[in-house]
C-alpha cells in the first residue's frame, strides 16, 4: 500500500492524540488526557488497540530495553513504569510541588538511553513548565526551566543535538548535548514561528538529520534543514497535528497524531491518526535500560 496523500490510519478519533513512536515494528501513541496507551501496525488502517489505561494523563512513553510491553512513561505529575500486565508504578514525582495544577507532557528517550520529560501547567502558564533528564539509575534533574508548554524534545542520531519546543511561544531552540554526561551546552534559537503558521508541537529527526515539526493549529507538518531553512511542508486534513514519527516499510511512512481537543466544531479527521509515505527514512524510538 502506497500512501501519496495523508490517510486516516484508523476509524478512531482521539481527544488529544500524542506521543507517536515506532517500537518493535508497530506504532504506539497516547490519548493523553484519557491516560490511554494505544498501538497499531504499519501494514494498513485498523482499529487502535488499547495497551494500557491509567487514571492520570499519559504524555508519552519510551520502550524498556529487552522487556517487550514494558514502558517508561511521562504520566500524571511524574514518571512511571508501565508493565505488560497493564499496571504501573510511579518511579519519580516531578511536578507535585508546582504551585499551579500541572502535569507531564511530551517525553522521549535519547540514543544513549536517557529519558527526557517535559511538563506544563494545565493553564499553560508561561514559566510554569520544565524539562527533566532522567539518567539510568540516577535521580531526575531539571535541565530547562521557565517554559510554558514543553514539547519534544527530539535528538539527532548521535544524541549530541537536542531540539526543544515551547509551544505557546512558537519557539524551537537547539541545544548541544554532551553524549557522555547528557549535560546541555549552548542554547540557540532554531525556529521562531508566527502564530498564523501554527505552533510547534511534537517533533522528530529523520535519518538525514532534518527536523520534522507538527504544527498545532497549522494543519501541517514541516521539515526543516539543520540550518533552520524550511525544506518541505505536508498539508493535513486536521487542524491540530500534535506529534510525528516514522515507521512502516523502510521507516518511510510518516505517522501524525492529531487532536480534537478544544475545537467547537471538529472536522471528520480532527483527532485522527494520519499516515503518508515520504521519500525519506526515519529512525525507530530509542529505548531506556532495564532498571
């Protein structure tokens, strides 16, 4: 099956689809506020299978190496370990002390097995969100503070460059990363988007080290060169794209989650999981060590 136009990959419509990741030849994603972890294959459109349901918001997951069906997750106000049996246990509390009601948002593992998780207040208050780094066997460390809504991050193949979005501000910044320690170095502006273009949400880096950005409110996904120049744009039949990843045959199928959240009159594909084939390969999700 070749997809030349964005195509609905299931009949499901999600309130806040997010966190698309390609793991062990299947796609996983979340319905964030509903606390649902969902999965499907890259072979053809099919109903989404519920893998796990939490009683707290579920932002994103990373697979645990060597443990099929086990996940490290940004969930509720911290980080949790999700089991193959559907259970979960909190392994780190991060935002419980926030003076405003807050939750975890996007998260990802880098190529070195570190887990990076962002947070936000429910009101999206400027300065209320942070990015945390969780090294294997170590306590979480806040590494970027003063954010409104942390999205991403996304890493290059070597794990030495990180892109981080602050969605309401329309900003994507680039950081150098010490591959040995995970310490962040220089922070430089990468994208500054006008609100009319949409707001940067979930991101991924392809095999050619270009950054793909889902544009919330912009009905599009864009690919940017490492120098920040726009390379291409894919228009989408949904208003609020939220995350993007590569999977399927040759890792050349682009999957995009979308959201119906906040729309007074959602269209037929708002909240859908979309897929389109592209002439560029991506990478599967990185994993975190057993711990």
